[in-house]
C-alpha cells in the first residue's frame, strides 16, 4: 500500500488548495454564519466543486464518476478542512455515494450515482438518535404495509439533514434496540408526507438537523440492500465517512497548527519572539510528532478502502480516534498559544476550534473508536 | 517490484535452508554474539549460523562487497531483515560497529581506515565502544572536554568518557575529542579511533537501577593515538558525529521490535493476568491504557513504513526526525503498562516466585528509563524538531 503520494495525487491536492484559497476561504464560512444563510453552503461553490469532479472522485466511471480513489478524495477533504469549506461533499459525495455503492441495486446505482457525481442530487444519512454515535442503537421503526413501508421515529444530528434532496434513513425492521441485526435502510424524498425537519444551529455553523417520521410511507423499491440486512451496508459506509472526515480533520489541524507556528515566530514578548521559549517549542514539537503519526495512519486507512477492505474497520477506527485526539489537542493549543486574541471572534482560530468539536462527534467520538479498536483486537 | 519479489523468494528459501533450528528461537542476552578479541560464540550453532551469513555477505547486506558487505540495495537489505524476522532468525552478530560506526566510516573514513576496520567489524574481530558523553557533557554533547593535543606525529588524549557501552569487553573505541578549545564549541571537535589496548586507558563499570552494569566510564591518561586514526578532517568531527547519531536514533526508534529479552506483548500479558467479561478486559482503566498503547504502536509502525517508502522514492519529510522521540517514549509506556497489567507479579527482583518473563519485564522497565535519555534525550529531540522542522527561533538554552 502506498504511503507516498503519486504525481497525479499531488496535482489534485495543489489544485484543490489553490481553488479553495480563492473560492472558499475561511471568510466564506463567516459570511454564511453571519448572514444566517438558509441553505448553509453556497450552491454556486458546490456547482464549481462538482465541475472540478470532486463529487465524483470515488464514483466508478460507468456511473459518470472519476474513479480516482479514496486517497484522492482524502486530499480534497483535507484541503476543505484547511479553509473550513462548507459543502455537501462529506454527507452526499462520500457517505451517500458510498451507501449506494455498497448496498444499492443496479437500478439505484444507475439512477442515483450519476446525479450525485454531478452534484445535482444531494443525500444525507439519517442515523443518530441520541447525543452519542451508537449506530446499532436504533428505535426508529420500519414496518411493511403491502408494497409500502411505514416509518416512525426521530433522528438527530443529521449532517445536511435540512438541505439534502434525499435522506437515507436507518430504521429497525426487526430485532432488539441495540442489535446490529434487523436494521434496514430506505431512501426517502425530503418532501414526503409525515417527515418534519428542524435545522439545528451548531457551534461550527455547519449543517445539521433533527428529523421526525410520523407514519411516513415509502414504496418498498426505496429499500437499499436487503430487509434486516442494513448493518452490512451501514458499517462500511460509516467507515468510509470516518476516514474522509478524518482527512478533513487533518486539514483543520494542519491549518490551525501552521497558523500557530507562524504566530510563534512573529509575536514578541519580553523583547523576543515567543517561539524562542522552550515551554512553547516542546509543545509545538510534540504536535508535529503527532501530525506525522496521523499522516501515516490516514494514508494507510485511505488505501485500505480499495486495497485491503478486511482492514477497513480497524484502520477507520484508528484514523478517527487518532485524528479526534490530534484536532482536539492542536485547536486547544492554537487558542492558548495565541493568547488573548485566540479567544476573539475576529481571529479564525476559534472557527477551527468549533469545527473540530463537531467533527470529533460525527461518526464516533474517541471513546467509541477506542472501544471498537479494542473489541476488534480481541480485548 | 517483480525482481524484489523474486529476491524475497530466494532469501526466504536460503534462510529456510541455512538457519539452524536453534537459531530460530527467541534469543537471551547470554546467547548473543558480539565478536571482538574477548568474545566467543555462545554455541556451535551460533558459530555455524554466523559463518553462513558472513559467507553470504548478509552480516552487512548493504555495505560494499570489497569490505565484506553484500553490495545490496536498501530495499534488498530490508527484505532480508523482514524475512529474518518472519522466520524468527536470530541476529548472528551484534555490535555498534555494525550498527553505527561502519556506515559513518563508509561516508567519512579514508581508504586505509575502511580497509582496516570495516572487514574487521563484519568478521567479528573488533568490538567497538562509543565515546561521546562525558560526566560534564550529556545533553549538551558539544561541550565535551576530553582533549587530544597535536604532538606532531600523534595525538595525546586526556580525559574521560561515560556511558561507554560494554567498554570493558571492547577492543576499540570511537571518540569525540576536543582538538581546539578556542573556537565555537562544535568547531573544535574531532573524531578519533582509539585502540583500547593502548597504555593509559582504563574502564570501570557503572551499576544501574536495573541491577545491570552494561555501561562503563572510560579514562584516558596520556594516551598516544596515531595521526592516521583521525576520521574526516581535524576539527570537523561534529559532522561525523551527527551522521552517526542519525544511525543511533534510528536504531533506538526501532529497538522495541528486536529486543533480546523475553518480552511479553502487552495484549498477551492482558490475556494472562487480567479478568475478562464478555470478551472485554473488565478493568476499564487498563483496557483504555492498552488500546492507547496499541494504537500508538500501530501508528508508529505505519510511520516507519512511510519513512522507508519516502526514502526509497526520494521524498523528504519530518517523519524520521520524530521517530526517536516517539519510539523510546512508547517503550517506556509499554514497560509501565506491563507492570500495571502484571500487578505485584511484575515487581519481583529475583527468585523463583516469579517467572523469567516477569523478572525480565521488571528489569526492562528499569532499563527503559534510559532510553529517553541516551542518544539525545527526549527534550533534545524536541529541540531538534522545533529547530529543524518548525524552524522556531532559537534561544540561549538550546
């Protein structure tokens, strides 16, 4: 598995960085926040991203995709993390597309994937039901009614839940509340009767929503994969989402870190740059060491998606746990090392801090992934 | 790639055919062969295994053939290492001549020095000690005071060196000596090779908290060293030392993967000593510490691979510079974790109330404290990262 980028991948990273610097700098997120933008991202920007092919990186060529691989996707996610670019990339082009790829039938793939890849259709995964990621703890019910299903329940912390055109709903068709068995996935238009949506304003100014399902009826053709067999699709879908999100968090951490190191060289106190103080140097050096570890973990996890899928669960949990820890440490240190200005809204560092906290919770916090890594390792 | 795969097959077959069964067992300190005039083979099989590897050129596979090396590429040498590890084959010859000095001599030594010393390392004739630190020069290595005065046809060496590993068993020592006291401290240092049988040299072992005394202090009292034993230019020894330190740090970063002791992996120890409930360790704190350690080691292993791939493809990154710090800190964490998992059974000093593994774990725990001090302490490593990677402004203290 390659832990070094090839020429094409480096070009993609460089062009993504250039594009985002001019078209989606951190100021764009500020603007969305301050103007209370109802969509939560710029439709024009999303169309440009789609034209660059970003929504189609992991989609096979036969469905209108670039089939450029998960490492390439990770590079784009990382650059988006650097500028905190808000877009449906994660929820739709990674998690939504992966779910269809992992579990959709041929008709669903041919119908949905080309539109996702072109950025015309956006998806959101309606999974969580409590304040912590517990992907098998599902109480939303799905029962058969002739050639339809009826869904009842509620969802929370649905990334892009209020903006996506379609929702992938994780519901329980059989089994007990905590069981991985008996889950089913269905695709739902957002305009369906009985579905209500409340956008939740999160600290990172990015999109999330609560959804309620009150006797929502959907035709059984909307089922993704087998009835009761949703876990086999959900788990690899989530692992892809975790790895892509970990890449975004890497970008977030790197940007906050680099801005902080630059500040250490420029800010003077007691007549010298504060970066000459060993108390700060050693903390910065430890973060550099952690960054090096996270870089290797991320590359290995990205490569595993296509090359060693049996390693995917443990590497996805390793990546998400390690990046959770890194981005928490780095954003906290970034604020502290900036001193007073670090806690002002004027400085961008606070925005990195806020995005980091939300990203740490999405698809599993550190404790969730440490537990999963330990369980997968047999202890 | 195809060629490398084929090479791997050949290596695998050769090792399978030539490595005696007894040399595929975990090795204890008494079973190691370190060479030198005072060294002997611990067993007939160890001698046979060493002779076969030397004839094959695989004692130092990446060194040139004219000095007894194998003349292989870094990738091929790595394949041999991996295949030996896979088979559990013992390291046939130990020594810092092999691990550290040889590479520096190949880069900085003159032809006569290479011919005199490199084959002697490979042939197990010379065991080397390292003379760097002094009682007054630890982390601030460049402040060393052991001096070598130019007496025309020779240098006259006076002073002492500390932490000279197993110097009481070594034949030669490579030393950093002060050859100019009147310039910036790094610019007045030279790199000398000294025969430990020379008159005026004496060595005393140092007792450690681990109960062992593998380190010594070595004293030089009017020792005459021939001029031809200077490696590189006069007063340019610091560059040789730095090149050599890179090898030492790399070695220390990897040390956990090739430990001579009967070390138990923490996960295995957990299964032996801890209670499980529903397939999980019941003690939440220990389970959390174990997973932290294993994830860290997983990430470190991947970073070693990445460092190697980057080297092979000519990409520069900060990865190699952080590995000594990360690797040795992780070794300390591992030792503390093993002690915690074993509880009072991990605290035995000697006697048959404890297994060999338990006693070794305790001794290794004590030894692990030295790993973040020797070869540039963790604090020095962080200074290096701050300076060379982050390019932070320097203060007087570092």
